C-alpha cells in the first residue's frame, strides 16, 4: 500500500467517523439555554466541544485504520468472507 493510498483511506475513515460521533453529547441548543450569540443560529450547540470530538474521532479512526492495515497485510480480504461470495450457480444461465 502506498503512502498516498493509506492517507486517502485514513482521511475517508476519519471523515465518516467524525460525522458519526458529532451528534453524541449535544445537551442543549443556545435557544434552550437562553443565551443566543448575535449572528449565530439559535439551534447551534450551547457549548461546542470541537476538541473532544476531534480527539475521539482521531482515536477511533486510528484503531479502525490499524485494523484495515492489519487485514491487508495478513492477506485477508472480501473473498474470504463467505456471505460476500454468491453461489456459483447464480451466475449460470440467466434464461433458465
């Protein structure tokens, strides 16, 4: 695996995990807190926790990426998972 390919896969994993983690832990909006900052959306979080989300996303993405790299290095792939291989007869004669 090239460095560019590895960085691209890590970025994709990180980005997906970011949006999976982002909604967790939001307790209330600025409107619910009664303290809407001028120029911001009332539905914006009362206390954004960007650093916590970024650190947690990086940890989870790194663990998943390490698992991906380990699977690639071991030679294990999608062909080794039974339910990803359809039965051979399903590709037989489509007219029958």
